[in-house]
C-alpha cells in the first residue's frame, strides 16, 4: 500500500509543537493548520505517532477530501472512496461530524448521508445486504470547513491525553496531560535543569516533564483502537512498543520538584507519578507556596495557579501572584512559565511577559506567560 495520509489533531496553539514532535520521529512531510498537523506515512508511522506524541489529541486516518455544497455530492463522493481498504465486512462503524462555515451546516444530516454512502459502498464490495457490525471498531468523522469535506477514521480510541497514570483525580479542572506536555516542550526545558511546580495539584506538569526526562513514550502503557484492525499487522505494533521500551533512559536523575498546600493532592500526585513510572525523579512536598524556597540558583518555575473553577477564595489569587512576584523578581536567575485564564495576571505580577501564547485547557481559554531568566554559565 502506498503511503497513507494522517492528521494529528491538537488544541489551537499547539500545532507547531506537534509538528516538531512528528519531525523528531523522522516524519518530514508535515503541514500545520488550525488544530491539526497533516502528515504522510505508513501504518508503522501511525503507530509511532500514537505512542510518542505528547501534545496531540488523536491520530486520524484520512480516507478522502473533496468539495461539496449539496447533499448529493457529499453522498456520491463519499461512496466513491475505498472504504473496503480500511473497514472489514464485520466492522462496527458510526459517524461523528462537525461543520464550520459550510453550506452543508446540518451535522446530523451530514452524518446520516456519510453513513448511508459507506454502507452502500461496502454492500457492493462485500456483496452483502446486512452487516453484523460485531467486529473491529471504526469511528468515522465527517468534518466540513468552508465546504471542504474531510473524511477520516480515528486510529486512537480514547484521546491521547489518557496516559493511564491519572485514572482518578480529585483536582478541580486539572490541566490536560497534552497541554502540560506542550508547556514543558515550549519552555525548552531539558533534564539537566531544575524544574519546580509549587502548585502541582495532581502532579501533571511534573509528571509530563519526568516522562520526557526518562524518554518514556506517553502512550506506552495504554491501548489504541487500531490494534484491533486486521489491516495493521500485529508485528508492527509489537515492534513499535518494543523500541519504545528500549528507548527509556534509566541512567541519571532529573531535578524535578513539585509541591502543593493540599496534602491529599500531593499524595495523589505521588501515586500518579508512581503509576507513570517516574516517582523516583520527582521530589514531592506538602507546602504552601509562601514557604517555598527556590532549590538552586538557576531553574524553571512552571505552574498552573488556581483560577476559574479551581479558585475557592477571591482573595487567594492576588496573594499567589504577589508571592510569585516576590520570589521571581525582574532580575531573577529563574525562568517562569505560568498558565492562567486571568487577564490581569501581568498587572498583578508587575511586568509584561517576554512572550505570551493563547492556549486552551479543554474549552477554557488561557494565556501562557513566559518570563526568560538566564541560563547557568557553562564550565
């Protein structure tokens, strides 16, 4: 089979991060767009993207793309696609959809038409009138953007942020694993530098940094829907997983610190780190941010302060910002990376960020404030 087309989806603002990740995997033919990075590859590349991408939400297999402004065109062009190359005669499939600024704006109608067209195509190819749909799962998505139709099949299953280490969390509005990983990636933190999260909650930022430090593939301990597809040789997945295990870095120790005022959350964070296989390189502590001492001369403070649903006391946020301002003065040797939905953060912190990026934590718009301190002198 020739190289296939895939889409690595992401939340808006993370496309460049996902593109860099794909390129590090040796996947060069990439193209970034709104909430997606397109790439070409084999089923092995698909498997590697699923197991290794830290900032992407899921990997979609592109079956076809075309223009359509009437339902007849949507039906006929969908029917013309080679669905039998991907969906087995016993395959279980349904259709999700979305439409943005398109003539065909009724998502339920588009979903129904695509489903009917796929069924008609498979009836002809498999010479069947009825499909048992008791086999592998194929989730089809019809996405319309300005009358361009993209038809895909999800290869991931549960979103890629489901690493498996945070099964139960008492944290209110916790940061998504994919976003935490992207924050670390965008800071250009490396394992030879100290990283501190003084409001760690369930520990996601520290854990994602630790996974990077140990070079543990984020999808190593979970399953993907493509594993049930007969089109994907089981040996491909086994080989990709074996190489990911071999790539784990066991030597050395990163300097990662995580603390929180809530003892229960710290215990939960410690358990999450244990599940992720990184508890040995994160130092957890129950402590109020006011009592935190920067553990060395140079380092990176990265945190997700309480805001929105997580803010219990309206007076608490200004107090936290005042503490951060005191601990990280303008001439600090530490860098600071802070994500919050509070538009007044810079005012409270007392200076404008060196860089600011709009990001989304789920549906919540946030800003990622970046303050650059000097790197430690070499030698």
